[in-house]
């Protein structure tokens, strides 16, 4: 029998009896004291002075913090809190009720969380990498042990979106989620638009301000947003969507020319994460997209994030705020800790459990409908437009708008084409045909368009 199983037996007896648990203090263990971990510590220590008794019906305190180098933190941490390098000090402590994982990465977080569930401990995590890849499995394990797994901070920090999807909007059939899910790329695109900077200039500034990491790949290549889109699709459509199911494109090919042309079309360019369901199939993808300046998401600038949700009953709703940062992320973590504490005291842990009870197929990206912005450099000669129109017609593409700039260097011109809705594979074939045509010098860029512009 696992050590700590006596505690599980007590919990089971309380559950069966239907009684409310009386507990003077909920004990928390914190894994990691980096940016988010230190924020969680700061908030919990500050709120202790305001008496958690009034908020949850019990005191809430950090008992143990696991770090690599305890000596580094001893002067910063209250003397009553244990500092340890040993996972066993936490997992074998029956007093610890909730484990907060803010280390990041897949391992050892994955192993720690599974062991925590086996010992009847509840978990709060901010780990989007882990939840986007192993969320369903961890939910199933939590359900089997009747413990809670909360991860509000894994998507967009302080912006509440997971709990609203699971609870407030539970009466809806969610049709679409679209959002600006990464603050770094939003800052870069905002500066390219407002300051006419190049991508490289904006990235340099984002790095200097701390918005971008030393290695910004996860942000600028779209992977961070893709993980968040996978988590939200999993919840919204009750299907086991993972990071590997998401089609991803980053913002590295966006140029000042594209920004300027978008402005001429009364649009802006944003990196959007989209999860949608139609005809019992779901599509999840992340791309830079043109979006009308009149859409609420178009006004979300700098490092802010926002998510726009469409449900069959609620209609359209939008969530907006800081999607990253020490205290915004810690705010979401502490909110989860408080919610689980209330569940413990009310004998209501595991009340939602695994949310992926459906299994809708993932629609291949080449079967997704979208509008497209296409920027071409063409030979400025008679018959070129007719040839392009012929190629598009052959591939069942309807053109909505054409803009041709004045003649450029070498007798060439820049041509902007905006299409009506078309299947992706038709666009792919048309671009191949255009590249083979001698009248076309170069396909400069292709960007999807969200909605009407």
C-alpha cells in the first residue's frame, strides 16, 4: 500500500458520508521559484495577512518549496517554510494537500504530477507544454483518484478562459475560438504597424524589454500560441486535441510591405490561434492573418492578449488582458489554488474531471476554407493579369479584390490579390501554377484573411 493511503481512506469516508471537511489549514507545496513561482509566493504571503479564513473557510499556507539551490533563496523565504531539493520531502508529506508545479517542461513535471495524484494530492500547473501534450492522460489519472487538476495559467496567464469554458459557458455548443494568444508576437506586429519597423527591429526591441526570450523561437514560430490553441480546443470541443494536431505558421515572413498593404485594405495583421467546429469536424491552426480594423481583436495591441468565443447560445464574447508576466500568471495560479481549497473543504474535489468525452476528427488544413491575401511581383506587361485570372479560375478561386502598385525596379509591378473563401489545397495548386508561369517573377507572400475585410 502506498504511503499516505490512510489519508485517501479518510477522504473516501468523508465523501461517502457527504459531510463537509473541517480543516484548519490547507497546506501547499511549490515546485520552482522562478518568475512565476516567486509571483505565487508573493501573492500567497501577502494574502495571508488578509486571512484566507474569510475567503475559503480555512487558512492557506505554503509549507514547502522545492528548488535546486536552497541557499540562494533562504534569505528571501519566510523561516517557517521548508526549502528542499528533494521531491520525496513533498510527495511523502501527508499534510501537503495541493502541489503547485511552475517548473515548466515535460519532465520531471509529468512524473511528479502523476505521483502526486497517486498520493491523493491535488495539482495546479502553469505548464502549457505538458497540458498540450499529455492533458487527457493527466485528466484521466486525476479522475481515477478523485483529485483536482487545475491549469488556468497555462493558456493566457491572468485572463480567465479555461474555467469560463468549463463552467460559465458549459451550456453552449462552442462553434469557434479565435484569439491573440501570444504577447511577444503581438508586440512585434503592433510595433511593425505603428512604427513601420521591420520584423528584426521589432524583435530586437521585444527582447530588450523582456517580452521575448533569448531564444524567441517558441513565440515567433507560433509554437507557444499553438499549445494554447490545443488546450482550448480540447476543452471547447471535448476532444483530445494535442499540440501535434495544430497547423502552425509563425510571423517571420511578415514584412513592412504586408503591414502597409493590410492598412490599405482597412485591416491589420495579427498572429491568430483558431479552433473551430463544423459538421462534427474540428480545425485547429495558428497563422498570421489579416483581420478587419473593425473587429474587436484588431484593437488589441502591444503585449496584450485576447480571446473571442462564439457559442450557439451566448453569441460572441471576448476575454482581454495581460497574457503573460510574473504577477498576472501567478494571479491565475493562486485563483486555482483557492478554488481547489474550496473544493476540499466542501468535499467536491474531482467534480469536473476529464472533459474530453467526444472524439471529433481533426480536419486536414488543406480542407479548411479561408480567404487569402497574395502579394506577387509580376512583369508589368500586357496580358499578365489575364494569365493570373486564368490560373485562378482553373483552380476554382474567386478574386474579391486586386491592387496593383506603380511600376517597380526592373519593369516589374507589385500585385495584391484578395480572394473569396477557398479550400486551402486550391490555393496551394494555384501558387504552384503561378510559379511556373513565365509572366510571374515571384510570389512574395501569402497570408490568410480572417472574416471580411
